[in-house]
C-alpha cells in the first residue's frame, strides 16, 4: 500500500512511519509540502499517486490558537479542506486525525462517536471541528479518528514534561486533578490506524484513545511510579493554573465504533504507558 502522511515529522507521524515500515510511506510536511498550498499539495498527490492519505498535520499549540485564530483556521480548517478536496479529486482514501476538543467537555460520561460535536470552547477545538466538516463535505471516502492526551517517542508530551520536571529541584509538583481523560499512546493509535487501513470499507468517525480514565494528577503519579522516581505530587484545580485556552473538564472518549465494526479494543492506558516507558528507557 502506498501511504502519504501529512505532518509526518510530528510525534504521531514519526510513530506511524515506524508501524507502517512494511508499506510505501511518503512524508508530506514542511518545508517540502504545505497543506495550505492547494495547488502544490495536489501536484504532490498527483506525483505520488497514493492509495491513502493519513492527515496528521495540524496546529496543535492550544494556547497559540487563541492568540492567532486566523492561523489556526488556516491550518486546521482550510488546510484540511485542501487535503480532502485533493484526495477526492485523485480518488484517494483519507484518514484524518482530530481531537476530543471538538466537544464542550461538559458531559458527565465519555463522549461516543454519535454524540453531537461542534460545541468546542477553544479556538483549537473550533478550528479542528471546522476541519472535520471540511473532510466530510469534500471527501466522502474518509475516516476521522479522534485522539486525546497523546504521548509518544520523542515528544513533546505530558510524559516528557513530567519527567523533565522531576529533576530534584521541585520538592512538590502541583498537577490538575479536575480534568479527566484517556492517556493515550501514539503507538497504540498507530497500530489501530494500521488496522483501519486494512479495512478499506470503513467510513465515518472513530475514537482511538486508550481504555480507562485518569486525571492529569493520576496520570503523573503513574508516570513517576513506572519511572521509579520519588516525586511528591499534589492535586490542584484548573482555576489555580489559568491558561489562555479553556481546557475540557471531560476529555473521555468511548470507542463505540471500534466495537460496532468488530475491531480489537484499544489497550488499557496503564499497559500502554508501561510499554512506552520500557521502550523509552524511562521506567525501572
């Protein structure tokens, strides 16, 4: 299979290249390929003639999206529209990566794929939802995969940030305890994306976060436990650490579509994190 990965130099893109090493993989990333250059992108796809595009390119700096909304929409919405239109024009299947931020984060249960999205409270979430809509409108042969709380080889991620902070100079770390989500390994996501690529009949929206839930505080505790690091961590509230972009209180995602399509479930987040820490030589 011939596969193009937009944003292939990013954390998820790098992991995908590793998992899909037995396929013909082409990286479409800056400066060689710009998803905001519709003509250049179309020319690139015409030359490569891929079977599928894995669209990972995005502006993911959540707080920067608040201060530069035009750039967020240009990359996450217009850029995704360019990718979708080019894929449809060339008869290429599109698998696009999205986020839990498309929801308002106020539901008292995990969001499943049939819950209404579009109530995002941040520019990042709003622009990513606009990108989803571009994909739906311009490329019928698509799968949208939402992920959240992602970490992976090389970072940047919450895992890498916590390990960097545990340098012995901070007797106590305060970590937010009133936001809940699914800590998710880029490797686990990449493996399930490979399964989706092997099922060309699949269309629609899928959630691909690891099973189980935690707060950021509980996530941090598990990181330090696996790393064998003695670091005092105390819970705090979101209000104690105000940020430019509002964070969802509830980022939990139910994987209903995987179940309905008879696909293997995502791994438990504890197991995925333990595997990652071993591979990165961060654990005991």
